[in-house]
C-alpha cells in the first residue's frame, strides 16, 4: 500500500479519532469546539458562452433558468486544522483548472492541497470550462477564447470564495446523518422509455446507491431550523434532466434552492456520488428537474429531522495522484487514419493525441488520477474521486469500509473521463469505453484500474484513522446459476460435483460470501468493542428470574434484551455434572412489542418460547430486533451495517458472547429459536456463528423464487436487505444466495424447520421441494438425523405440538457430539 501511495503526492494531516457511544449520543455531545464558515459567488456566464455536457448542442446558451454558484464551506477543528469544501455548478473541471485553483488557495490562504476538495454538480446546463471534454466541441477560436477567459475568472472567483469562507469561521455545531432518495435509475440496466412502467411494477434493475449523506452546520446554542447555517448533501445521480440552452443547476441546483427555502439564511451545497451510470428518469422537462430536486431536498430534511450524529475530534486529510493505466495506446498510424474519420469526435480525439505526440514524442501509458480522503473527526470518512465514477465503486467501498460513515463523491478535483469498474469495463458500452472519445483519452482504462483506485482509497483511509489497508475486506463470491442446486461447486474452470465434506466446505464459503454481498460484510470481533453488559432490572417469574439487560454491539450501538435464568431446581434433565445449562437465543417475530412477544405478552398464544424454554431449564436470551421493542427508534441509515439483517446478525452474535460468558451456561450447548422474523434470523446468525449448534426455525423461510411468486420487495425493507432491490432489482435469478444454501450451511449442526401448510407468507411446498437437496448435504456430513422438517396443518403459527417437538430436538442435539469433531 505504501508503494502505491508514494507514486503520487501524498499529504496527511494527523488526527485523533474518538468513538461516539450511546451515552454520548443521548447526552447530545456537540462540536462547539469546531468552527465553520460559508461563502458563495455567482458564476453564471454571459449568454454568449457555449454550454457543456451534450455533444449535440449547436449554439451558445441563450437564457437562464437558475443561477450557477461556487459555494465554499470551511471547517476548523479544535486543534486549528482547516478543510474547505467547494461545490461548483459545473459539468466538471479539468486537471489544469483544479491545479490553478489549488495553487492559488495555497499561495493566498495557506491551505494545503489535501485540505481543499473541489466537487462539481455535473450539471449539463453549465459552461465549458478549461479543456474538459475538449474533443466533444466543434467551436471556433473566438469561442475558445471566451472559455479561456471565463475559466481564468472562475479560478480567481473560487480562490476568493475560499478566502471568504475561511474569514467567516466561527463556532459551530457540526453533525451528520444519512437519508434515502429514489430518483436515480441505472441507465445501463433499464431502457429509458420503459422506466415508468418498471418503476410502477417495482421491477427497476440495479445497481443503484440511494443513500443521501448529510452534513448540517448549526449555530451553537440555537435550536431548530433558525440555527442552521449550512447543509451539505450528496446523491449518486447524473444531472441530466435538462438539455436545452438555458443555464441551470439541473436537479442539484433545484435541490439547493429548496433546502435554502427550508432553512432561510443557510447555504446548501449538493455534491454528486458515484452516479456515472445513474440517470434521473424520465427527464427533459423543467418540472421534472424541480421535482427531483425537491425529492432529494425532502430526503435531506427527513434525515435531519429523524436524528443527527454530532461530530467532534480532529480533522484529517490525504491527497494523491495515482498512475491509472490505460488498456492500450494507439499507434501514430492508427491516429493518423482516425484523424480523417467521418466521425468528427473520433477525428477530434485523434488530432488532440497527434498534437501530444508531436509535442511530447509519446503518449503517456497512465493518467495522474486524483484520490482524496477526509476524516471528519469521529464522524464519516469522506472519499473524493476524480472523473465520472460508476456506482460499483461506492458499493464496493461501503461494503469494505462500512456504510453510513463512508461517503464517496465522484466528479471531484479533475473530471477527466468515465471511471468504470472491472465489471463495466468488461461489459463495454458508453461508460466502459465509448465516452473516452469525448474526453480525448487514448483508450479505455486497464482492468487493473478498479483495484488501483480502491487500494489508494484504502491506504488513505488507513492513514486518516480508518481500518488498516492490509486487512482483507473485499467480497467476491463465485457465481452459481442456480443457488438451489446444492450438487456442484465452482472452484475450477467448470462446475464439479460435491462428493466430499471438503467439497462442501468450498461451496459453503461461497454461500457465506454470497450472503454478505446482500447483507453486508460481517465485521470482525475486534471491530465491535467491549460487550459491556449492564443489568437494568430483574423480576421473579414462575420457574425463573428475568433480567433486563443491555450489551454493546459495536460503536454507538447497544442491544436491549431479556435474560431468563432458571430457578435452581428447574430443568434438572438438562443440567450437566458441573451444574451448567444449555442456552438459547430466542428471537421474536415481527411485532412492536419486540422481546415481550416471546415472553407470552403478545396477542398470539403460541409465541412464548422464551419463557417455556427457561422453565425447561435453559438459560434464554431474548434480544430486541432493530426497529422493535426498546429499539423502535433504531436508525438503519447511520449504523455501520449495509442491512438491518447484518445489524441483527451482529446483535445476535454478541448475544451469544453474553451467553457463553455466563458461569451457569455450557458454552458447548448453544441453540437459537425463532418464529417468522425470528425464524429466518435464527438461521442467519447460526450460519455466521459456529457456536450455535442447533437451530429451530418456525415459518422462517422458503426459496426466493417461491416467496410471493418471486416478488422480493418484502425482503428489501430497511430492516432486512435493501440491496435485494438496489443491487439485484428484486430479481430472484440475480440473488447471490438462496435459503436452501443457507439452511444447508448449518450442517452438520441441528436444524428443525417448521413450514405450515397454510402459511400465507412462506410456501410449504417450496420448502418440501428444497428439502432433498439440503438433506443430501446433511447426509454427506453424517448428520441426516439432525435435519428435521415438519409441515403442520395450520396457518403462519408455531403450534404447541410443534414447539414441544422442537424443544425435544434441542434437548437431543445439544447433548450430542458433532459428527467428525470432539464436540
């Protein structure tokens, strides 16, 4: 990693990071030790200027819908370190313009390069700037002279605005949050004319990134809207609603206007995420641009009103230019032939490259690509990438570094080309290859470019207080055309049969990787911090005592739970010679009551498995699922997990930590039981926690193709897995895992699955059809009797006779040794 970073110019400002815990949030810790300053200047050109963004325009601009702005937001931390964000209503700036601005800012205001971030909104209704997209335009020398003059004026204006923002620095409270908008559509995966129908049918294909990172700056001591001085927000979507001849900030401009109406006196800055393959669809009307801007502004306001997380601590920054490789360089002969092409864009690019050859003697095999990272104290890591970056980069970086606190901006510092992922490069098309012509670059990027960019980001995040760059965090499961087929493994050129336990372990690793692609990366134990169990109360019940406890599940996250401890004389049949008992996670179904349901406090009689198992002699932990019970106000958008499902898996694994630490618990006898929501979460946590030796799942699953006829919207809620929609378009064929794999991944541990015949949520017939494939794996591992599938004649319920059989199953399996092990 150090070798990669040393290839560019790297600057680091030291920082001290702090972990914001739940107590800090509750106490309302603020960042009043920080200062902030804002400034702005209008950069709307005269009507005689040519517009950027579209090759088809044939004349200069002739009017204005909205003004274009250069806006600056300056920060100063408690130690005096300063950062300045500049947002420009432009399609982009080239490297020379960015260097001129940065050089002027350093010379005039003493701000180092790494502390200045230059973001553009990528509006396609702004002016040509510098040499950006030079091969696209067929304009005369007089028009280019206007471009040069306006670019020089822009540089001077931005340098001045940065100074004004620094001069405006005064104490401020800074906080962050994340909202959600649904404007962007993946333009590579959806035909534009079909989008309204696809949206209505909930069939838009991904990937997309609907996160809206938000930073809000307030006056200290002023509560509510009047105290808001600045709002910064990002969203991954092209600014291509409008294509006429009137200056406009497009949807980001309208979003800023709406936010400044909502917070009078505040300055709004909207930056663009990795939206190179994301369009606002449908488009082409002012009304749509206004509507999309209003929608994004509403997402920002909702996020701020829901909750914001205070920022404190030290700023940190890193900047480097890494050598990004081209796939191939054209020869002089090829360029000379292209220069005579009837395609004016190919000809224009060829002439520009021949000019470079004549001047320099050769074409560079690499491009100096800018990568920049800020650490906002104990808040987010903010990554600024050059070029038009496709959404895959945000998905990957947030997967490796954690969503919520990982923000990824594109169109920053130098917009030199489309930045395609390995996938998009392989697929080709406009973003993968064709657009390089308009930017005047010699070829598509090399396949190595994605890893080079990610490695540079990881190095900067490491250097600014984030996860070590050497820690492997990427997830890349092998593809399987049918995840319900458990007979093959794809660890060779061709699929091969699963004939041995070792073969299955290879496939099982792919299953876990596929699950993490949808749920998010499973954090390492050392990332979670201390368990810190706190007892908040206890009450005696018939046969047991119930403790109300909380425990840590990661930075800023605590779980509320009931812990049931059987009375000394209860359940003698399950107590071992050392006086230790088996223990069970009792995961509740969907209910606002949360953990109280499994205590028998809900409206359905057949859900009291927590207290029933406690009276059977088990130590039982019943945690609240995020968004239920005492966690009803859980905010999925600002936690460190890519899904509610992964948040729950982490919470439940920490629950196992709590159980195995108890002196009365036999750590070798841990189970998990749940109905409905708890039914599939019992499977999920056990897949990722080998300490759980037996699972009981009631009404918890069926294969994705069978769920609601293959319509997976129910799985795409915040509390489940948003990526089911955002990456996989609610398409069961696209999902990188399926439930038969997950259940098989429990083998040789015990699994008791109850799928009622009249369940209107999950298909009993589909579970029955999947059972033989799962049983084949259990049989292969010598554990055929540890898979029990029942189909009671009832609705979505957990009837007494099935519960009693399930409890006996737990008694049996938790008293046995695992096949092939010493447990």
